[in-house]
C-alpha cells in the first residue's frame, strides 16, 4: 500500500513515516502543500495523510482540488484544530476522516486501515492476482498458471492477506493479529508451519518462487526475486 504524507512538521513527519514503514506501508513525504498537491495529482497512492495547515497550499485546498477532479483517494486530515466546526469543514472539503493532534500512532494506523477498507469495499474487489497466482474471492478458489490448489481455511486466509499486501514486507506480528486474530508470543512456530505448507502448495514445481522470507523482518509475496 502506497501512502502520501503531506506534513510540514519534521518531527511529526518522521514519527509517522517510521511507524507506517514498520507496519508494512510504502510512504512518500511532501513537506509543503504545493509539493504535496503535485505528487497527489501526478502519482498513484492508496491513501493520503494531509496536515491541514501547510505552507503554500493548505490541506483542505489539496483535498478539494482532488475531489473536483474526481480523485477518490482516501484522505485522512491531521490538524491541531479540533473544534466541531473545524472537523465538519474538513469532512465537507472531502476528507474521509479527521484526526486531531496530538495523537497516538496506533489510532492513526487504525484510522488509515478503516478508510482503506471502505475504499476496498466500494471498489468491490472479487479477484486478487500476483504474477500467475490468482485468487477468486467469490468462488473461494486459488490457482497458479491455471493449476488449482486446495487450501485449508487458515491457509486461504493467510494467502489472501499476503496477496492483499503483495510487494510489502508482512511481519509476524501483522500475521498473528490479522490472520489469527489474536496476540501471543511472536516467536511461536505456528506461522512458520503455515508458511511452509503454503509455500509447498503455491511454489513447489514452479520456476520462480513467489512467497519469500525477508530475513529478520517477515515475509513478502511478490515476483521480483
């Protein structure tokens, strides 16, 4: 997932960029509104995090400009202005959510995930594809190069999560929280066991492996190795 952060406060920007990258996101940073608007209108992003008060072009103007051109990229507004009228103005300008400074990173991350889920639901994704690996979400079927696989429910959920985050490093903690839905010792081998089984099914017999281990970080599903 690619995120554009438009924030002029260096310390806040570093805090957000570090946290999002550790959570598996690809992040680009623009330090002023003019640069941010150019990036937002010329490049593809899955979500925007936009400070309201910015040099050159303010955050609400950036979002209004995007919405006027039918750009529906989800946008989370950050602002020290926390009155009801301020939040209403932000949402009416086209923001999908509004987070008041100071904030906890966990809340920012949760809000980003929510607006991404809304966007995903609205786009009605029914098929995931990474190289020649395909997942039909409606038929609940998986195949690679036309060869079908029988996956156990947990394997299917694991693969779906990896495919939805293709090209990103997925940590063990992310898998425990999102595939197993609970927290426990990240050193447990339950992930290793399922990854090994899944790798045997989707990679064995094919020239190019898709499910890769990123040493010291986690796992990545992509075709760039």
